[in-house]
């Protein structure tokens, strides 16, 4: 059994094509810009992999052969056995599988992660910050596991899209962006790098949950700064 927060039947920004998106419940990180704080703790809906697969297959006509299923969060790698079981069912149906993760839970010695990744066609890896001290300040966690996960994926030749949220005053720093680019250049299977502009759409959720919003007053990045980050990370 697994715990999920919600489902989206028509996702367009979560991997190639139209995606059915499963949002997992639970996350060990506390990213200051997180727009899903309601996924952090326990709760959510308990469901079996078989039941969830049946719900997914009802929408197969929407995502078809060019799309597929993406599991996001929260942090789906908190439940590696559950999502490995789900992906095994989906793969038997010929459905493209995508894992949207920070890699924070990864331990190479834990075979549960290897099993999940073996059943994953594409990993969307969100690198929060390349500098360790800044990563801890931004997320409350070390960035060592995400970096190790990126190197592991490269070593096993798993396709990866790198994602990076651009936050003014935190990640929108040319030096940090160049260091991130240098790290990305050491990886062999990165197919795409996406710059995601910070937004405040999750602020209302913090108010509803009675949680102070850590980035209150932080503006969204300008179009020029977003393009600058894209140039550094992709050209």
C-alpha cells in the first residue's frame, strides 16, 4: 500500500507528451519555495498499486503512446517499493514511466532504489542548489544524496532531465549557476535542462495550514534573469 496526495489526469509540464501525474504524500525536505506544503507530512489517500494502476489506465486515451505517467510529490522515493510495483504494472501495459524527484532519499546500497529506477524510463531530477551550505539553508537537508543520485543515473545510462528553480536572491546567482553547469557537464545522460521560474502560487496553502511563508515578499524572477540562467545552464 502507498499514500498519495492527489492525481492530475492531464499534465503537460511533467515529462514528454501528456502525462497522468501522481503526487505522492510525504517529503523529508522543507524547501523554502515549496508550493505543496500539504504533501509534507502523513495523511493522504491510502491505495494499492493495483488500484492506482486501474485509475491510471482509465485515462490512457488522453496520454496515449506519446505521453505516460509521472510520479511526483512530495517525494515519491520515500515509497520506493510501492512505486516500483506501480511502474511494473504500467510497464507491462507499455506505458512510459517518469520519476520526478529531488533524489534526497537515494542510497546506492539500498536495492529498493535500484529496482525502482530499473522500471523508470526517465528521471526528472530537481537540483535545488549546487552549493552545500546554500542547499542546507534552502531545504533543511544536505545536497550530498541528490548529487550522488545524479552520478548514479549517469553511470547506469538512465535518461535524465535536470530541473532548477530560479529564486531571486537564492538560486539566481551567476556563480552558482556556472558551478551547477560544471556539475551537469560531468553527467553523461542529461537530455534536457529546465529553468523553472519561482512563483508564489503556493502561498495561500501556507496561510490555510497556519504556516509562515518563508519567502514572503520575494519577487518572481524577471524574464531577463530567467533567460540568463537558461543561457548559462544550456548553451
